[in-house]
């Protein structure tokens, strides 16, 4: 069922209950959605712009072609959710619960995932340029074909991740644990050169 029962797309919507509902094409602008409940909701084409979603509950929600622009997800719960072709530009996920999580493409440019636990999450083809992944745990993640250009990788854990075909240009790869990480030949050359090796041929 599609609903438009909330009369305003801005202001204080603290602890608003959207659980198990369907939202289509709504635009929330600078709304305070602290502790809002979107669990098991179906959102399509919904835009959240500069919204505070701290402590929000998005467990098992389906987010299709949604945009979260400059939003805060501090302490939010997204485990079991599906993000399909979503845009998360400039949003922050401090101490958020993000796994298990299904991600199908999308633009996560400039997102902050500092210290995030994303172990085993599939991020195939996701755009993450200039993302802050400092101290994030990406062990076992499928990042094949993703765009990590100029992203911050200091202290990131990548053990067992798949990075084949991912863009790494402009990244500081020093201090990254590459044990068990799957890379392609061009990435191997890039990493060798980053450590001062002269690669012939």
C-alpha cells in the first residue's frame, strides 16, 4: 500500500512510524527523522536531503532508486535491507549497523563509513570515489568493478576481499593489509609502483 499520510516533508518527524508501508516519490528536506521506523518498508524514488536519520530503524527495508544526500545515519540500523541503485552522496554512517546488507549498484560518492563493519557485503560496481573508509572492515567484500578512486583506505581491513576491476587511482595504499585480496594484473602493477618498484613491459 502506498501512503502519503505524513503532511510535511520537513520539520520534526522524530520517531515517525513508516514500518511496512510504501513510500513513492516523496522528498524529505532537512527533516528530523531521529528514531524513525522504516522497518520492512518499501521506498521507491524517495529523496532525503540533509536529513537526520540518527537511530532510525531500516531493518529489512527495500530502498529502490532512493537518494540520501548529506544525511546522518548515526547509530541507524540497516541490517537485512536492500539498497538498489541508491545515491548516498555525502552521507555519514557513524556507528551504524550495516550487515547483512544487499547492495545493488549505486553512487556512494563522498560517503563516510569510518570504522564501519561491512564484512562480506557485496559492493560490486558501486561508485565510492573520495569515500572515507578509514578503519572500516571490508573483509570478504566483493568490490569488483567498484570505483574507489581517491577514497581514504588508511587502516582498512580487506582480507579476502575481491578488488578485481576496481578503480584505485589516487588512493593511499600504504598500510593496507593485502593478504588474501584478489586483484588483477593492472592493480598489481599499480601497487608495485606505489612501493617504488620499476615495472618493465
